[in-house]
C-alpha cells in the first residue's frame, strides 16, 4: 500500500489482502479500480482552484499510480490543463511550498561534476523508457525557476505515460 506503482487501494482482493498482510488496514469492502477512479475524480472536482487540483493529483500520483493515470487517460481534456499548462506554471512558482518527498526526478548540480553516473544509478526504477530534463531556466515564460522547475518534467512525463503509454 505504500508503493504508488503497486497500490490498488480498496481494489485489493481478499486473497491479496491476506497474502500481503493488508487485512484490517483497509475497509472490508473490495471495490473496483473503476470505482476508486470515480471517487478520486469526485474528490478532485471538489477542489476550488487549479493549484489545489494539481496538489491533489500529485498526492494521488504519490499513493496510487493506477488511479492517477486512469484519471488522466479517462479525463484528458479536463485534466491536461491541471497536470501541465497553465497550472504547472503556478505549481513551479509554488514548488518549494508544495514539494513532497516522493522522488519524481533527479537533481544534478554543479557540485555533482564527475558523479552524474552515480546519481543516475540512485534512481529506484530500472525500466526507464523516457527522460525529460530541464535546467529550470526558461519555464513557460516565467523566467528562471531553478529547482522549482521540476514540475515541468514531472508533468510532461505524466502526460507521456497517460497519453502515449510510455
């Protein structure tokens, strides 16, 4: 349940709950991933600003990637402006205030000269199909955002995954 790529929320079957020792950690009812996605969309739509919706979606990505990507693929027109432009620009400006510890990118600085291979090796996933990088210098016409520009690669990769199956 603590691994976003494997978490299924209440969609874990009773057998999976037994094997994974999740019994008692979830409500007893088993639901479908479709219902989990529908519930998440209801929660998202209750948020009043695009930035609140962005933060909610990032939280969903950090807890249940299956639901997160289903939300985007099933509601692309509605969510693309939240996941990417224009909302990602505001998210970049606020990134240091809304940043979560779940790694969604690597940070390479001038202090890492000679250690880039080590940093790349630190990434927890080994099946890497796409990389998006930025120097944070020209973020959507907002100017230099530095490390706060990380929202751009995060958003682009989310759309590549949801819309292109990368």
